């Protein structure tokens, strides 16, 4: 099962975004139909229906979105190429899928230590120039970048309590290659396993913990049946960032009012989607199936310092990446994390 297939609408309701949309802002023009694919399945149907309705209302019914679920038209990892060629008009995609095509993709998707709160992530994108760098990178692919859509927590779940990084040296932790490279600097054993193998691996003792997502995802995988100790890492949160993309020629064919309708609807959708994910985690947190703790502040800072080696590797890929890493470093210093 894929990460986004696991996310269920556990929240009691989707929080209304603070962005007001006015149906009087756009002038009627040529009618436009946009085919859009996302990563997600049926669990997000209400969110995308709301997004499509907002676009329709603000554009005075001149722009309509036809949304397709994950991989219905093209494989999810081919969405950038499809939007670039115009096979898809739009997508909400995860840049980690096209790290080999876009220099800044790993930074966009959320490298460890890049941000540790939603507010910090927004600041980095909007005030420190990361959004402008992403717009520049995607424009080179014939794609308009409309904005980031942040996910939820990305923390540690283990079969035994964890009070420090020292405790993890006695455990084997499932982690992606990037995170594993950081943990191994602290002599913490790691292994990579796909999500469908995590339940058996934890229940049989093949591994002692996982770094995969938040409590909503861990419950969806039923990992709480074998591992109940949830540790906040303060390494990256939100744990990932999607991007809303549209074919550049299609974008330029729209009127200014139609473009504004898409921008406003995307901004509102981003707030709603993040809230949906976080609300789901909060609902699960209240069920009492996990025991929560946090790493000591010194350990969290040490993880961020170790992550800076990954930042250096990304910065070396291009001058644009170097600017992005400079922004990340400045933000981390401003928040006292390094």
C-alpha cells in the first residue's frame, strides 16, 4: 500500500481555510476544462470536490476541474513529464518521484531538517524565496508551479520506549536512505523495508522501530498492535510537501482572472489538506493507542546538524540548489536549531 492510500479522513470535519473566495473576482471568458491527476485515492474525494467547486465559483464557471485519482491516467511518478507534455493539464504531485529530472526536487519534497513546523515551512517558502526557486525550476520544464501542499508529522514508532538517541543504538530502525544516512552517524542500525512489510517486521522482532509518517498512518497500518511508543523527532514536520502543477502553455492561455481563481483555490486547498492530515493524527492521538515522548532538545539539534551533510550534497547540484540550502540554513539558524 502507498502512503497516500493509507490516509483516511479521520478528522471530525475538514477545517475551513481562512482564505475567503469571492465568486465575483473573475470575469466570464472562454470555458476551460482541466484534467488533473493526484496521488490520492477515494479518501480525499471531498477535498478535491471542494477545490474544483472553488475554481468553478471564483472563475464564474469558466474553469472546471476534472480530477482523476492516483495513477488513473498515468503512473504517479510520470506526472511531471505528463504535465510538461500536456498529456495532463494539472497534477498534485510529490517531487521525490522525479528527483532525477529536477535539480531541486529533493529539497522541495522535504529533506530532513529543512523545517520542523508548518509555520517554519511557510516562512521558508514565502519569505525566504523557496517558492520563487521552485517556480523557476518548473518553468524550465514547461510547467507552472502553483504552490506547496504540506502533509503531516514524520516521527518514530518503536516497540520499546525511547528517551534519547543513545537508546536507538540498541535497536534496528526502518528508514529511507536519506534518513538512514543521518541515523548511521550516531551508530544507529537501519534497514529499508516497504510499507507493506512493516507490520510483520515489527511483530516478529525483525525490526524495533520505523520512521514512516505520523500516528494516522501508523494506525492505518495497524502498527500499534506491535509498537506503541511514538517519539517526536523534531527532524522534519510536516514530513513531506506536494506541489500543485499546471502545464505552462495551458496556464498562459487562461485569462488573468482565471489564473487568479486557480491561485486562490490552490491556496485554500493547501490549508485544508494540511488540516485534514493533522486533524486525523490528533484524532488518533486521543484514542490512547500510543504513548508519546520527545527526544531531548540536544538530540534533536544534533540530528539537524547531521542533516546538514545532506544539505551540502544537495547544494552542490546546482546554483539554484545552493540558494535553497542557504535559505534553509538561515531559517534553521533563525529558529535556533543550529
